[in-house]
C-alpha cells in the first residue's frame, strides 16, 4: 500500500464538507466529493456516471464501472457525514490529522475512509482484465433521508443484472455483517382544547391524552418483544425509544397541544409499514375515546430490517477472507436497498462504528492494509476470470 497516497486521498475527502441533515441549517450537498471520486476513478479506467438526486444540483450518486457483462461486484459507500460539534473536537474536523496510528477527521471512519481503501485495492488490478464488472457506488444522504439509495432504483441501477454481489463498506471492524435491524422515526401530535386550569371541563388536555398514547405504545412494545426474538442480535428483540416530548405553555392553562417523537428498530421478519399501520390503528382508538385529534407523521422514511442468507456465496467468501464468522448489528445501512435490487449483500469495512458520529472521529491505521487485502480477495473472486482465481 502506498501510505502517502492513501492519506492524501483521505485528507482530500475529509476537507470537503458534505454534511447531510434533516435540519436545513446543517444540510449540505455532496457534489464536490462525487466529482473528486469521479476524477480518481476515471484515471483508473472506470466509466463514470453522475446522477442527480431529487433534482438537487448539489446532491448526486456516482456509478463507476470497470468491465462489461453481468454478475459483477459492487463496492458501495455513502459520501455524506453527520453534523459536528466543533467545540468538542481537539482538531479541525475538516483537516485530516495523523497521530497515534490513527487518522482523525469528520467522516474518516463513517465512511470516507472506505473510498481510498477501494482505490488502493483497484490499483493492484490496474492491468488485469475483468470477466465481470466492478462497480463503485457512492451515494448521497445516507445519514438523513436515504434519498441517494432510494434514487438508485428510480434511476434503473442494476436492472440489467450488471451486479450480483454488493459490499457496503460501513465501519464493521472488518467483520462481515449479514443482518441488521431496521429503523423508523415517527412523530405523534395531539390537539386538544385549551382552557383555564381551575375548571378541567373547560378544555381537553392533550398532555393527558399523550400519557395514554405512550402507555399504549409501551404495551405494544411489550407485545412485539414477546412475539419477535432473534438471538443473533446483542439486543435480540425490537426496541422502541421515546426520544423527545413537548407540550403546553403554562402551569395554569389546560394543555392544548402535545407532540412526541420516537423510533422503532425492527428485526428481520417484521415490516416497517405494518408497524406504522398498527400504531395508527391503536392511537386512533384513543383519539376517538378522548375526543382529540391525533396526527402521525413519518420523520424518516426508514430502513427495513436486513438479512442475507447465511449460506450465500458472498458471505461465505467474506468469512474466509476475514477469517471471521458473519455477525449481526443493531445499526441500519443501505444494505436492504441494494438487496432489493437483486444482489447478494453484506456490510464490511474498516473502522469501528463506535467512532462514528463522535467528536474526534478516527480510523485506526492498522485496519487499512487488511481491508485492502480483503477487497482484493473479493475482486479476484467475483470479477476475474475463473482461471485467475485458482
């Protein structure tokens, strides 16, 4: 590995701000990262497409292909980062810092560090013809709306079967991940009737109705946890977290409005939309009984639970290369989107998820060379002629 070139490439990516967020004050585009990756990949004989996402001039997906035919390998990653708290960083988040055998910078592990790893692996095959195509995917808005992954289907990616296998390079500590939980984020808003607190009959307290809604949701959570269990996860049941609540404006006024936001993380075998409908049905009964209006809004379209066949060729190959069995994680990725496009899919990359979304984010340098070797093994297995794999 050319360590200097690797660090130069990572530094170039880290210095380009590409925060994606539900909050307009934070949300940025990723187009400059996409153009940077495009120039590097074109120099390595890839055919590059840059496809706008949701009509935004500053947000795009990149599809870079080397080789022709079908049944190839996708190496995929997102180009955006989460927001950051500059006051809690010991260094500039946008200036890569090399210290203590670590590379520090916003996105260094989640997941801009994956792309220089891919480039280093590809360079080992610079003069080698591929029997099956190698496709590098770079997406937008994974950290917020998943609009990039959703756009891939709308843009017709893989409709001709160019790819059969997909690896998403999220930070997994070089452990192959074949299963993860889904996630959905919702808001419930209750509208009652304000009034003077001296006479409760003058109003209809939205906060009291929310108390009943929360009790119903906790009961629903218990039912789900009794029905669904997967010992492959550290927390084997689905979870529901009440994240924030706001209501009322004064102690001596009956609360007219109350809103609560929560997330629900389902395990494989469950459906986000079925869960949403069950929640709607339950809260509607409360709304009718208490004579309040309850509105439910999806804050984040969500990610479905993901599971790849434990006996899939891709997973078995990755387990051999990593010398580790496949595992499950609780965090969500773009894996179900690629799987739905007809590919065997797993999550595998350098770095630790424990560093993601943290001040002083870093990727351990000891992970980089093994990650390049693993990617080379995948390219050799799935892109080279069979005689070259012996």
